[in-house]
C-alpha cells in the first residue's frame, strides 16, 4: 500500500489494463465486490505515487474509465422517479470518484491535472 517500488512494479506489469478489463467485464458501476476490490487496488497503486499516476494517464486509461459513469437512459413516464442505487453500486461509484480525485488533486502538477481533463 505504501511501498512505491512495489506499486511501480505492479503497475508496469499491465495492472491498470487488467484491472480495468475486469471492472468492465464485471459490469462497471453495476458490478459487485470484485469491482470494488479492483477499484481499491487501483486506488492503492495511484495514491501518493506520481510515477504511477503519469503512467496511468500516458497509457490512455482515463478514456477507459468513462463507461463506468454511463447510466441507462430513464424511460419516459408521467412521473419521473429517481433511480435507486443499491449499496454496492454506491460503493463502486464512491471508489471511482476517489480515483478521479487522486488524479486531479490540487497537490499534483498542474500539467498532469490538465491532461486528465482532456
């Protein structure tokens, strides 16, 4: 969790790509505990590790997380009822928002933050 060398080794073994593939196969935000575990691991690899954050950006993984936030269109009804998210979906969304926060943190280099916003 706090060893930058181990984080770097894991990241350069295609961990980001593999984890994001698992998240996608498992249903993105609608997935279960496996998605939560993958997102927790991604957070641990990225938090406080500028090298891994840069590698994550440079390997186009920012674009790969956008489907995570796609929500099905609400069916047109007379009364709009807001969608109800189960606890697991809420947890998955929270982890992904934390991941984004790590990437765009004000303590990061401004150029790095800007590259995440494109």
